[in-house]
C-alpha cells in the first residue's frame, strides 16, 4: 500500500492539483498506465455533494496529465459493492468532510479489512487523511462539538499510519469554536500524552515501503504545546511508536 495523505491535493479556488513537495510527481510514479479510481465518500447520504467532489477531483487529475480509464463512487447507494469496488481500484480516494460521519461509514463497510487485502495507492483528503490513522483524532469542527461531553474525539481508524494529522492548518489556526480558540484551547489540551501534526494545504504524508515521510511544512503538537517541525520543500521521516 502506498499512501498520499494530504490536507488538500488541490489549490483552493483553482480546480488544479497542487504539485507542491513532489505530490504530483510521486502520485504519477505510483500509478499504472491504465488507472481505475474509487472515490469513497465522507457522508454516505450526501449523494450530490459526493458526485460533485469526485468529478472535480477527476477533472483536476486529468488536467494534470493523470488520465483514468474509469471512476466509481462508493457511498450509501452502493455500499454492498464495497469489496468488489475496492479490489478493482488502482487509486482509492478518501474524501474530505466530517470526520466522525466518515469514520462511522468506513467501519460500517469494513474498509479497514478491505484495504489490508490489496495493493495499490490511497489518496487521503482532509477527513480521509485523519481517518487513515490507527487512532483518529476527531478535532471538533461543528458548533456544539467542543462543549459536548458525549463527543468522542479519539476513534479507531483505518490503521494505514500512526500519524495523526490536523489538516488545513493555514485556515484553522485562528479559528474559534464554541467560544474557544480551536488550536490553543481545544487541540493543544487534547494532545496530552498524544502527538499530532498540523499540515497546511500543500503538505502531505507519503507512506511507502514501510516509511512515513512528511513532505513540506508542518507543526508538531504534543503534550499541550506546538513547535515548527519542518519547512516547505523539506522531507522528514517520522518514527511514530
């Protein structure tokens, strides 16, 4: 399994793939010439949004020179076909969206076990990247989640990596949720005894040959504090216990 776990693979507002930190080059190298994509949703009932997102990504990849012979979408309409669709795909895309909603769908269709039995590549986008971890950090996102005592912030994930990613750092670093600063008042305390990596768009995690490479700018959050970990253009190998 080769992993491309991104904050976002596209330049926001452009409809173009972001090639930063070798992303497009490595993705092209990892895929066969005849390619089949499977786009796995974040919300199994949001059919229109899922179809739109999948089409936008396909157009962006094709414009960047990565053509696909076929693309399928996996959501609530056809989840009974999950084993067959996963088996046939050369590239499995894990969509962005609401982490707990997507996590529940992944568990429902047994995606973790399905991925164990196949080779190929996985492209994670935001929530899809977060849910790729063995233990997922579901950073509160929607109003009410940060103050809800029943909101579960750590969930079982796909187990592709032990790295917990906080995506879109460039956008959320100054965000306020439920009257609290998202990073300083919520995420920092949640890192007690844990380790997160905050990635801006354009940075990504490359999983290959048993190696976990963080490519591009990132910040390490652990035990209630944060420090700059790497800069744009850098490649750092992570050794997560």
